[in-house]
């Protein structure tokens, strides 16, 4: 996993998951393509993240996505996650 000094997640791999879960309370933005095609990603929880770019795509096992402070989601950022049943974006402005 690589996070820059501004709190932007630049890269992540399946080895950063713990039992299919990715949790990080330091990330404030998810950069381009970070969560794309991760076969074992089941839950993604980023409590301080405020922005998502084209990032969360093609994750066949992803069921839960929690972004409680996210205010900005770039077009088509969250797509093709067939198992997704829980999406929490309480402050996101569409």
C-alpha cells in the first residue's frame, strides 16, 4: 500500500487485505484505479475518506462499502461490483 503525504491512496494490493477487509482511517482520498479487480475484497471501510476517483470497480466479492465522510464520487467510480449489497455514503452530494 502506498499513501502520499496528503493522505491520498496511490496503490493497494490484495496482500493489504485482512480476511477480505480493507480498513484504513488515514486515507482521505482514493486515487485512480486503486480498488480495481481485487478478487478477494469483501469489505472496504474508509472512515475519513472524502473523495473517490475512478477506483472501485470490477470487484466480484465486494459486498460492503462504507465511506461515511465521502462528499465527492467521480462519475463511474463505483461500478461493476456485482455482489455489492451495502453502500454507505451518508454525506455524499449527488
